[in-house]
C-alpha cells in the first residue's frame, strides 16, 4: 500500500468536522460583526445630522431664515432636493431636508437613493421647521407659529422647553427604516416628536434647533438684530 497516498489528504469525515467548526466560528462572529456595522452606521448618521444642523445655521446666516422642506418628488426634476421659496401653509405630512440646497448628504447611513417618483423615501432625512422661522423678516421678537413643535421621550415627558420651543427638527428613521413612537403620527399644528435611547420599538435619531440657538448664531454673525 502506498503510505504517502494514504496520509496525504483529508478524509471526508475530517473535512466535515473542519467545515462544522468553521461554520460554528462564523455563526459566533456574525452577530458581533453585524452589531459593529450598525454601530458604525449610527455613528455616521449622528455625524451627518450634526453637519446638517451646521448647514442649516449657515443657510440662516446667509438668508436670515431657515429653509422649507423639499416638496418635489420626481428625482429627474431640477427642483428635486431644493428648498421651495415658501413652506406649505398647512402641512399634512412629513417633510424632507432640502439636501441640495444645503449641500449635505441625501440620506442617512441606511438610506437608498430614489430613482423614480414612486420610489420609497428610505433613509431620507425627515425635517420640520416652524413656519415663522422659514420666511424673510425674522427678528428677535419673532414668535412661534401654530406648528408649536415639541420633543418628548418614550414616557411622554416633554424634554424641550414649552417657552423656548424647537424651531427645527431633523431626524433619521434609523436601522429599521420606519418612523417610530411619536414620530409616526404627524400633527399639522402642535407637532410632537420623539427623541430617546434606542429600544426594540424605537431607533429614530433626532436633533433640533432651539430659538435661542438660532438667534445666538445670527447675532454672532451680525445678521441680527
């Protein structure tokens, strides 16, 4: 018998054992890798949100007010991603950040860019602005419109001041690509939004601009009073 031929390779049993071990190792690593990827996407999305807030301040310093949400749905339209000249008088649905006007990313880290009018808005930045601060003529005495924006947590506690309300809210729908909690119900007036720690039922990521922040930036830039 040729001993070299007998011992030169793996038997089917040995190969099967190796494959089982490799499979077990991969099965143990996949959840860890998946978690790391989601953490990276969440970190990137938070970074992008901060960049959007800075871009909104930049727009306000140049123009004296905040941009309206984009309304064009056709990706081939020249106004797609552009802020309209005025906001919808009585909004009935969520708006989206005018990414082309601001020069920011079109979607969050989980987003899929739309290609047709019927494409879903997967991962696009949701945006709401108080209409009093999205038109020319803003002064230090400008007050809130009927939008009356507020941020609450999962326990329904208001986490923003009812005296100095947010004037702009931007949020990502997170890894589940769905609006969660208070964000899932749109109110045309007295708009309530939610920001909270991640849970099995809530993974949206939100930031906002308060009226004092807005005034502080415009005063510092010499745009007000």
